[in-house]
C-alpha cells in the first residue's frame, strides 16, 4: 500500500468517526427533546409526582427522589374566619413561591396534629406543589364528631380559595378516617360544592346510623354476606362520646357504660329514648337492624343524618376518590363500597381497595408481594388525585417541574 493509499484510508476512517459522532449527538439531542416533551405531558407529570409522593409516605427509605428537586415545605399556624370568629389551622406551604393547588385536610379523631405520619404526608403534598391546610378541631381532638364540623371545613375551603398563592380553581379536600366523611359532607354544601376540584376519603364512613348498628352486631355486610368485625376501642370511644351526650341526662351514665360492653341486658331505669338506643346496642342479630334503627329517637336520627355522607350524596358534584383497607378494624371497608355503589350515578367516583394498611397507615411489616400489589393500585389512585388538581393542560413548560425556574408569580 502506497503512502497516498494510507492517507486516503486514514481520511476515510476520520470521516467515518466524525459521522458516527454526529449521529450520536443527533440521537442524544433527540432523546433530550423526547424527555422534555414527556416531562411536559400531563400524564407523565402526574405519574412522576405520584410516584414521588408514594415514596414519601414510607419512613426510613434509603432515598427520597422528590427531595432532590424541591425545597423544604414550611409549616405555620394560621387562622381562618368561621361564622363570627376564627379557627386555627396548620398550613403546609411549598418551599417555592408561585400559584399552587391547595387541599383542606381533615384528620381522624384524637390529638393527631403532631403525628409524624401526618406531618410526612402533608410535606409530601407540599413537595408536589400542593399547599395543605389542616384545621384544628377541639371536638375531634376530644373524640367527638360535631354535627356542624363540615361547615368549619367549608370555611377552611373558602380560606384556601382566597389565599394569594393558591389557585382558587385547584382547591380540593382530603380526609383521613372520620375526617374523610367530614370533607365529603363539606363538599356537598351548596355554598362550595360547585368549586371543589376533588374530594378524597381515606378509610371514612358513609352511613353513621348503619355503622352504629353494625358496630353493635359485630359484623358488616358486603354483597349480602356478613363478615365478622371486632371494632377498635377508638370506634367505641368516638361513638360513645358523640351520641351519649344527645340522650336524656338521666340515661347517660347507663348508656356510657354499655359501649364496648358485652352485656345483653337493658336497664329498666332508662327512658323510652334511652331504651331504644340500648336495645340497638345489645343487638347481635343482623335481621333486626332495620327494626331497631326505626325506633331510635328523632334527635339522634337527625344527628346521625347530619354527619353522614349518605344523606347528601345527591349534592356531591366534584370528582370523588375513595381509598379503604379491606382489613380495617376501625371503620369497615363496606362503608366505602356502599358509598361507591350508591353514588356512582351521581358524580365521578373511584374506589380503590388495598390490603396492606393498618386503617389509614401503611403496614411496614406486611407481605412484600402484597405491598407491591397495593403500590400499583395506590399509584393509579394518587395519579387520579394529582390530575384532578393539575389544570395546566395536556402540555406545560418543563421548567415548571424545576424549583425556581418555572412561573413563580402568585395567583393575584
């Protein structure tokens, strides 16, 4: 081979390398553009934020990717107007300024506001750009459900709508345990029901009267079959604290001691109103439930109706998401099943049943395969929730996903 031939061969090889390099650059540029388009897609955007949210609710994981791309949320004590006064609440704000979605979150009964799991969930929402307001209810802290608690939740919703950094059209409601029923009742209120972007109930109840009857029987019904249920002490405590105070004063001590008690006797010292409730509490026969419910005193029936989502389901117009553990010992999953079946012709409603939770918390020591199955169902569920609060259309600027680079203006 002559020197000229060798030079030609070298030139061809150099040209081939440059062609392959350009080809790789074009491929990388195309891949980058594809990723930008995907990141701008509403579906991918909601999927990524949903996956990040689910990881956040589990403690002690080796890594939390959503924290790499978000600032630490801020938690502050605020006050919102209600009737002639003000009510306290904790507000979790995203770490970045901007116009955010919002959630009014109602938690379960008892002093849960300092609970680490609640704090972790609230911060997970805020990392996804959703501000969270948690009203402080003295009644619920005392394990009581007030007949007008849902009106307080509606006032909290109005406060969030008026907040300068929250988009009034992207405010939803999220409830945990009894709080799930409270927010559904609030979302049915004519003053706000057209404005609620989404309402979510995790482990809530649907019909308080039927729940009371099934608590006494020690069983719940799904598809015509009765399943044994051993209610938790919280269930007995909250029911007792809420309804005994509505009974005649001379009956209260006797009725108080009947909750969670295996007694089958009804005291002769009770009034007719107290006796009607006592007979329901000692009943263990599902066939007698309808009869005994019909005998309950009017004031008690009115109260149970007021706190029951079943009473106002025709006024529920927002997208509704139900999530329930099939082994829930506090509030049985039959409540969410019945809610779904009776409301699906009225409003868009979705039901997700899971098996690896303890009431409203992930079972960290549960079956691993079952947890994977639950994880897939939870991802679809959270995806629906995120999509309902995201109104940026099918495509949006990918810069919105990067803290500090998207639209940082408020909603005014």
